[in-house]
C-alpha cells in the first residue's frame, strides 16, 4: 500500500505539474491580451492580433482546477503531513490549490474590469469609467480578500525541502503573489474611493500641494506651490494657483494631540507653512494644510493631495510633454532636474523663480487635463498614478471619515503605520534651509541579530552622503538660514536624522562614524523615534549605527521609504531564527 501510494503521488504529481505549466502558458497569453487591449493606439488593432482574455482565463482556470483535483485525495493528505518527506508534497499541494483560487476567484474580476474601463473611456469618458468602477467594486473587493488569503497560505508553505524544484516553484509563486495581491488591493480601493472623491455624487474641492524634494521634509519635500482643485462628475478643474509665500504665515486651527505637540511643537508646524509637514505621517500635514487654507481663503475643502516632480515626471511620460509660456518643454526626462536644480541657476531672483514654478504647475496641469479627455492615454495615466502612489510621490487625504479610513490602509494615504511588527524607518528633515537634498544619498541596513528572553537584537546602519559639488552651485541653493555656531562652507548641509523603530523597541547604544553619540528619543504613533542633529559637509558621507533590542519576530520589517530625489537603498539581510 505504501509503494502504491508513493507511485500514485509521483504520477499525479507529474500530471499536476503539466497542468500547472499549461495554466502558466495561458496566463502569459492573458497578459499579452490585456496589454494589447490597453495599448496607447486605442487597442482596436491589438485586440485582433492577441487572444481573447476570457478564453485564456477559462483555459487557465480549467488547467489549475485539474491540478488541484490531482493533488487531493487519500494519498496526498497523509503524505503531506509526514515529517521531512512531506515537505515537497505539501508545497506542490498548496501551489495547486493557490493556482485554482487565483484563476477562479481573483483574476476574473480583474480581467473583466479592464475592458469595462476601456469601453467606458471610449463611450462616456471619465464619468462612465467611474460608473464602471462602482459596478465592479464588490467583485474587486472579494478578489483582493482572496488574493491576500492565498498569499498568506503560500507564505506558510515550507521554504526549504529536500526537493529543490518544489522550493523554486514556491518562490516563484510567492513573488507573483507579492505583485498580484497589492495590485488587487489597490484596484479594490480605487473602485471604492475614486467615484465619490472625483465628484460622482456631488462636487468635491481639494488643495493640491507641490512638494520640493530638493529640501527634505517628513512627507517628502518642502511644501511650495499649491493649487485649488474642483472635481465634478470625474472632471478636474484647477481654479487657482499660488506659491508658498501666500501661505507663509497662515495659521491652522487644528489639534493633533499631545504626542505630536511634544515632538514637533517647537517648530510651530501649525503656524509656519514650511514646517507643516515635518512628520512622515501625511494625514498630519494634510489636516494642517486644509485648516490653513480655510483660514486664508475662507473656504472648506474635502481633502488634500501632495505631488512632487518625480510623480509629475511619470505622468508626463504617459501624456507627453507640457509647454511652458517661454516655449520650454517640460518632459518626463527633465521635470525633476528643471524644477529642483536648473531653475535655481536660471533664476537668481526669488520672485522670478517662484513665477517659473507656477508656470510649470499650470502647464503640467493643462497637459494632464487634455490627456484625461483622450481615451488612448488613460491606461498609461492610470499606471503612472499607481506607480507614483506606490513609491510615495503622490499622496491623498480625505476629510470624509470612511474614505480616510480606507486611504490609511494603502500607500496613497501616506500614513505612518502604528501596527505592531518589525519596522524600520529613516526620515530626514533639512535643518539648514538649503536646497542640497537634491544631492543626498541614503542607505539603510536593518540586520537582525541573536535572540534572548527579552527579544531580538537589531543593528540599524544609516549612511548619508552629500554629493553636492564643492563649487559652482547658486547661492540660493547653498545658503544657510540656521546660523550654526561653527564654520561652514558652501555645499555643507545639516539634517535632522530620525530613525523609526518597531513598537516596543529600545535603543541600547548608538555611534556616529564609530564614536558614541546621544540620540534624542521620542514617540510617534507608537513607534520609538531616535533623532540626531547631523552636519553633513559637501562631498562627504557619515555613518550612524543604532543598536536596538526589539520584540522577537521572524519576518522582515516593513520599511518606511521617505520619497526624495534619490530613492532610499534598503538592505534587509536574514537573521537567525528566534523560534525554539
């Protein structure tokens, strides 16, 4: 009986493998079909040249279902629970079950949404798209829930067995789910949020703030130019533009709690516009901005959004370049450099430079509005918006509680998570008043160590490098407004460097360039925060090492990636297991 059962598992396992490979080929055809139907040329010709998505999906689901049936039954279940020998059996069985659920419950609503949105863009424009999203919202919510469940099930499968082929299959499936599950979650959130937030149920008003990441702030960059935006039936209208000088001293009558006041109160963030977003928790900044706008203009808004040149670059890649009044082309390739470096050399006069920023904002807004009326560009624009919010370069806050609760569970909300679990966050705030963070490089290595009865030791190594040239930069870029009691040179920078640790963590010691240093402790949304006032000379790098004791956990930490010009480079090496 044992030999018969083993032979049955081998034979059905090989058959299941063939079915899963066939399902994978069908899914490859499905991707080609969807890509063809969302091509910028409108998809009409591409749809003829690529297979129908429904047929490819039905075939993939059929193969996955057969693979699942082949790996169930009286032989597979007991074999999967055998010590040592059962590892690969459990992995193959779990992979087949995951494929069956993905092709049967997750992919169908996602695939149906694409033609619905494409047809809506052709037939009725943005209002029809919002209606299509609403129709698909329940199915997308279920797909997101199932995708998360399947992802958790695959993560629970054995990571290392005596059969490398099974291990490779699990790793590949896990990687695919790491992309698919967040995408399904984003699609579900978009279907629930976009219709009301874009005015499907009545006019909405928002404050859009352009962040200048050449001078770092907690949410990304210095809040500079702004625009008042109206959304009605999916149509956006920019009512007016302004710069930070207009709101420099607008006071925000808002209370953000004792913890916030203890951490940031000395910088007067509710009274000084340029200090309004020191915290990386975007809802704090948005509440200050909207309250300040109401005090300044007398008008309420339904929310606030933040956009930086990196997000603008991605949007312009989808829409094509914008044209400034002087004929300059604002493109995907020059948007960041032009607004955060070249403009400081071109416009020595502050008023002229601020006028240039407003011209750039108006030109980009006009181009985006034109593109929104072109159904051929909508798929690329949606992809650009998705990528920008995933990387933190685009953020949104709503004054409507139900919407805001949902936003805070997604990257678009820009929330500092307060959930337990391993966490590592590096946040810098420019303390010199320079525009030198255009040249800032950041590295973070989170290395777990040995485990004790009190928790796990963790070493967080932070390396900051100032790539600013020793000469040739405009005075406005290098000038210091902090008046330090020591001598500085043009190009030297100063940063408030904050490390956000896991909840329940404690700092045991810290060194700067190998020498002991004292960190200023605080707490924000449950996270211990350790801050150092750091001078960063031009053409130099400095290394800050924090030794912490954190609650024991097996998984890698969630990493807070502050969106600046150069992305954070984070390294998370595996550590010894804390399990007994």
